[in-house]
């Protein structure tokens, strides 16, 4: 009989946001699930979009385990944040696999805990989520799962061609429930003893059903729209980058990313994966050089190190600029604007985004 963890790894490969197979994945799964739990997790379908759930009857039809075994296992796994759960339209509870970027590896760190368990998981996650693995998750298809929303809460940044739905303030206002958790990238780095990043930790914002899940599991706290705006504004002032789902609507989270350890901005800063292979980058910086005072603030704060000062004037590497706008926030002369670099827009909503990714990955 094939090893249960190998079977589970193969099952998780075919998710929309699937887990690329490596030996390190097996080690991670062994720490996450007991053999019996792994059997139950195998009964959860792998053809669903992130945060899409199925009911108990569907799960029971996919396993030989009795209901008396499956139900307690599902509840235990859900309470531990190892599978996703939500209330379905009929009022019953539904369950789903956690997908990459939607719970794995985030649930180990969203709550901000720093104990022996967190240290063990941080070490395993670091071994699994190499640059190569990350590239396979996010870089394998034309449609990217995430994009950057330009900074504009701290000051009025001139933005040419930026649609209202692409602005961070509109994203917050569209949410029915909001929660804030700890940044899993910086939190795991801190747990592993890395101290060269001083950026804020509790800045990972979740919306709607994802907010409901993380609050119910004790992984985040619910916040008001006013507090969300405050966190986002402070993040811009720190030079953190707003990363959101690559959709026009139904945004589920805003990560506020740095160039030190965050899986996307950090990889781009270190030039490990070309910007456009990893992220959907719709905007780029534009500078009124005649009015620039040469202060160098933009070069100092650029999270992807795409700005150099030459003869007291900024030179922008447009092959690496991500159009995040944090340079405009720091500009003493207010001569930086954000312009659209691509004519296309994001998929219409969260569901359309992941259906498009699923089609491109040729998943059934």
C-alpha cells in the first residue's frame, strides 16, 4: 500500500493553489497530520477553489471511515487551523483543504505565537518553501494569484489609470468583516531568530469569510474599517507594500509586505524570480525629474531596491519596479506618481480568478 503521506502529497499537488511535491513536503505533512487524520484529509476534494467548501455527506462518500470517526477528526483539524471550515448556504458546516496562500503555511504564524511548536513548524516551512517551490506555486501560469495595490492613504498620490476597485481604500470599504493577524513571513523569520527586519508584525488583514475563519480559530482579532485604514496608512509610512488577490472584487486579504522576508517582495528584491513571473504588476512609477530635489528618500525606502540615485536624481529600473507607490509616500517634493503599465485588468472577482488559474493549470 502506498504511504499515506505520499498519497496526501499527490492529492495536494492538484489543488488550484497546490503544493509542489518535494521530500520536505512529506516532513511537513507528517508534522501536521497523524496517519488517521491524513486519511480523513484525503476525503476532502482537491478540485475546489480556495475557500470553497463541501458538506459532510460529500466527504463521507469519499472515505470508508464511519461518520463517528470523520466528524470528530474534521472538527479537531478545523479547530487546529489545519483545514478550512465555513457555514454553507444551507446553514450546515462545510470543510475544505487549506491551499497555498490561503492557510498554508500561514495558520502556524497568523496568531503570533512563539513557542516550541511554532519553532518546529517555522523550520519545516523554511525547508519546504524554497524559492524554487514558491516559483512553481505562483509562477507556473500566465494569470497570477496576487497583485499590488498602490499606496494612497498617507498622501494623495497622483494615479493615472488606476481604477477605484484597485485602490486599497475601496477594498476595505467593500468588506463586511475585517480581521488583522500577524505577518506569517516576518513572524516565522522572528521565530527563527532573524532580527534584521524591524517592520510591524500585526498587519496581515483578512476580509469576509477568511476573516471569519481566522477570528473563530483565535488566529486574528476582528477590527473596524477605521482601524484597518489606520493599519494600512501606517504600513505605507513604513514602506510596506499592499499585496491583494488579483481580482476586481471579492478580495480576501491584504498582506503588507517587506523586502526582507516576505515571499513575494523579498524574492523580487533579491532578484531570484523576475517580477512578472511571480506577480501581476499593473502599475509603475513616474517621476517629474525637473522638480525632484534629490533627497534620496525614494531610493532608501524602495522595497525591491529598484531606485538608485545618480547625480542626485533617481534612476528607476523599470524591469523591477512593482508600482507599489511607497516611494511616493516618502517623496519630500511630491513629484512621484503612479501610472498604469498594462492595459488589461484583473479577473472580475475571486471566483473568476481561481477558475482562470485552474483552467491554465489544466486541472479537472
